[in-house]
C-alpha cells in the first residue's frame, strides 16, 4: 500500500485539513500578536502617549525574535514534512532536532547582544530623548525573555508539523492569558508602569516555552527526538535555512522598514505641527493593528504549510493548489472586512489605546485610513510567500518576501517624504502593498502553470 495514503495530509479533504491546522495556527498567531498589543493597551491607559511610543521603538527587537523563530521553525517544519512526504521517516527527526537547537542558540545570542548595546540600539530604532527612559525600562527587562519567545514561536511550527496544532494553540493561549492577568496586576495593581508590563510579558513567554519543550521531549506523535537529533548538522541546518529564509527575510525586512519608519516619523514629525512623539506613537498603534490582522492571515497560511509540503512531496499537485486557493479566498475576504472597519471607525479604534490631543487623533486617523488602504489585497503576499516556502522553492519565497517591504515600500519611504513631508510617509505604505500584491499574483500564476506541466508528464508516464 502507498505510504502517503496512510497519512491524513495526503488523503483527507483539504477543507477539513485546513480547519484542523489553520484554526489553531490562527489562534496561536493571534495570541502572539496580542502579547504586544496587550502591553500597549495597559501602557497607553496608565503611562500614556510616551509609553506607547516606547513600545513602538522596542518593536524591532520583537520582530528580530520572530525572524529567528520563523527561520528555524518554518524551515525545520517544512523540511520535516517534505522528508516525511517522501517516505524518509528516519531522516525527518534530524530536521526537527536541529531546528530546536538553533532556536535556543539564536535566542540567547540575541538577548546578549541586546543587553550589551541596549541604549545605542534604541537610539538607532528612533527613540527621542523624552521616550528613551521608558524604552530602557521596557526592553531592559523584555530582553531576558527573547530566548523563550524565539523557542515558543519557532517550536510552535515544529509541534504543528508533528500533527498537534491544538497543542500549539494551547501553549500560546496559556502564555497570553498569564501575560494579560499579570499586566493588570503589575501595571495597575502595583503601579509598576513599563517595568510591570515587561515582567508580565517575560513570565508568559517562559511558561509557553516550557510547554513546548515538554511536548517535544515527551509527547511527539510522528517521531521521537533523541540526543543525536539535537546535534547541529551542517547539511540539516543548510536545508532548514534555505527553506526558512523567505520568512526570515520577510521579518528582517519588516524590522529594517520599521527602523527607517520610526526615524522618518521622528524627523519629519519634528518639522510638522505634530512634533516627534505623536507620529511615533500613532504609527506604533497602527503597526500593531496591522500586525493583528496579518497574524490571522499568516496563521491561515501557516496552517496550509503541512498540507502543501506533504502533497507536493507526494506529487499530489491538485491538493496543493486547492489548499492555496482556499487560503487565498479566506485571507482576502477577512482582510476586506478589516479594511472597511479601518475606513469607518479609525478614531474609535485609536481610542482603545488611550486618550490624546486633537493633533494626536487627527494624525492617527489619517495614518490608519491611508497607510492600510490596500491591506485587503496584500493578504495574498504572505499566503503566496508561504506557498513557495512550503513546496521547497526558497529563492522565489525570499524574493516575494522582499517585494513588499524592501523593494517597494522602503524606497517610497525614503523618497516621498522629501517631496510631501510627513504625508509622504502616509502614502508609502499603500504603494508598496499594491505593487507587491500584483507581483505575488503573477508569480503564482506561472508556478501553477509549471504544476500543470508536471501533472501532464506524470499522466504520460
């Protein structure tokens, strides 16, 4: 009997598999995004605008954690599923074990570098002098949670690839609930401000990471990890890196753009009626809202990863295409609903994160409505990027991950403000979103054309 038939990834209805893998993945990503948003909500209500600006300045470091987690998490998970789909069950656990080791090592390195160069990094990330004390308090504590955040986020992909999406969801929810409760206790109950929010975040991350370790050590479904699987192998790490670098570079691109965005907001904000801190604070909220929406889209696309990887390895191309089109339809539909909310209720959305001056709401409303104008169609970009990663075509995935942030948005962010001042920053976002979405559609069209040719060859044989 064909071994692939025995695996539900190759036999169960694609829609049923999407529900099984995507819903827990969406919840896990949503909960991960809520870590930062919950902090922002409590800090905005208790500390105010400068506290919100500080979390925005600190956000590139959180993005760095996610980048490392996706590099080894998605890379390891995709390599693991592709190898299983090819029937090589003895080789698959080496990819999972190597991924775990690299997640731990990279998280520790990032923590050490951050603590050694904390103030220069925050200055690089665009912190004004009035925001710096708040940012130092916050990041000086959250940096100790970086190894746990990297392991939790990356390990979640490995747990999902092992066939336990519900466990992934449980780990994320547990940490987020603990973080939310402790935020309320430390920030409001004990009046600890930025430090209280930071401590709550780290404790939640530690608990989630311990749950991931427990599962991988004692409860795996498809393979059992041994000590030999954890020893780094150049061959395994190379394949993990090759597959995961699309998602990695996408996050790094986001970090670079965010650094440039923060500095541009500070520079051109100082030349406007809003000053340095108002644009920085408003943009921080809008980027967190965008992250919240994209976390759902990314969670949906990540839920397709095991389906696309396994079936591509098993040469079941119809199932690969069905998974992609179903994910794309849901992603665009959901994002369009969010787009309508952004256009109709911008001030109400901003008000959730605290009060502000008339200038604060004037700029924030305009920034939210225009910066996220093409958020509905750009949902195709992460779905398509994950698709290329899942089928092992890393170069295409890397290119696509760079189009939105680096190739189009970043040049617009550098050029347009020189012409229109701070309004140029507002319009740079939708320009990058629209062009990168068109490219994603074109690349996917040609990839499906190649799949049809492969199917024809199989029929002739």
